[in-house]
């Protein structure tokens, strides 16, 4: 089976050195194995995505010398696939509609919490609401305890090849319940969520190796759980280091100073970029 990797940016700002690193890791892994490298535009958040940022992604990656398999998938055109995955989870009786705002959730939590891979663990305020009550302005959440009971002892391990955690990983039920909780499957007015869309698309695109930053390592336990529930194959994961600024902070979209376009305008070459990020 051919090795397939992907780079999956959201067009919400300029690509910076961290994105270049993520794209090059995915690209180089596919090239070394004579596999395929895909580019997927993760544009489900229509309010934050802009066509000019998407155009800049193509320009930056082309300048870096990357070539990707066609067609390029856009998550904004994939809503029917996410809806059908969501409907499957709904028909299993594992979902409920949630009308809580972020501040409702903050207020309902008795103590401030460290955010897990889906934000602060949801306190369960709406858990008893039936799906029949769902309206377009509700989010849809997974009832995690019910999902775990449904899965029973089915395996939820994933194989990791990244340098920091190489090996097989499985999250305990307790960790999932306390750190992830009832994750959002469909955001208000969006029809899906990052977790659901990424799991559905990685399977539909037959991605065999998911490479991404180690900040998403915990989220992979959520993705593995969704794969088990939806009976989708589990890729191999490779979480790579993050590119940090001089103060050790990971780069964010607002770090225009590290934007690839800026380096390019200042005369840097793609080889300089590889050198800068230690490739
Ligand atoms: N769009 C996501 C990001 O840019 C992709 C993460 C992933 O690789 O799953 O963080």
C-alpha cells in the first residue's frame, strides 16, 4: 500500500516557519517512500478563512518547491460526508444538542480548568437533552461515557513514529473522561468540527501517515476514538516538534515576522528556509 501523507492548513493567515516545517516533514516522508503527498485546505470555519490566504498557501508551498497530489480537497465542500458521519453517531444514540456558550461553560465549571484537546472539559449541562430538540444554533456533542460503553473493549490504540513518543498509545477511559469529555462533533452553524472533519477526510483520502505538530498529540486520542466509532482505519501518526520563536513560544499565525512571504521578500531561498528550521 502506498504511503500517503498530507499537509492540512487553514487559510486564516500567512504561513510561517512552523507551517513550512509541517509541510516539509509530510512532503519529505512521502517522497522518501515513493508515496503521495496531499494538500488539504481546512476551511470549515468560513468566518475566519479568506481566499487571499488560500492563494498565499499555494504560492508559498510552490515557492518551497513542493508538489502535491490533485485534486486539492477543500473541507468546505465536504459537508455531506461530515453530516453522514454525524448522523451515524446520532443513530447510535451517542449525541446530544448543546446550547451552552463558552461563558456558560466557564460559569458551570466550579474551578478554572486547564484546557484539554477540545477546550475545558464540558460539565454536561445539556447531556440529557434529546436530539429531537436540536436546532441549527445548537452544537452537537458526543456523550463520551456512552460512546465508551458502546465501544467496550474494542482496541483504541494508535501507532506513533514521532521522536517524542514513538510507540503504541492508548488513552485510559478516565483520562478521556476527565481531559477530553463530551467533545463537539458539530459546532454551532458549522455542521462539523475539526475533530470530525479531520477523521472523516484522513480516511476518505486514504492518508496512511498523519504528520502534524506535537501540540495535537492529545487530540489524536479523540481521533482514534472517532475512528473506532465510525469503523474507519487508523493511520500511523507522527507528531513532530514545533518551531518556536526566540523566547521559546510556538509560532502563531499572527507571527508575521516569521511569515514565509516575508522571508521570500527579503531574498531568502527555499534552502535557507530548510536550514532555518533544521531540515
Ligand atoms: N488544520 C489543522 C491545523 O492547521 C490541521 C491539523 C492536523 O494536521 O490534523 O492545525
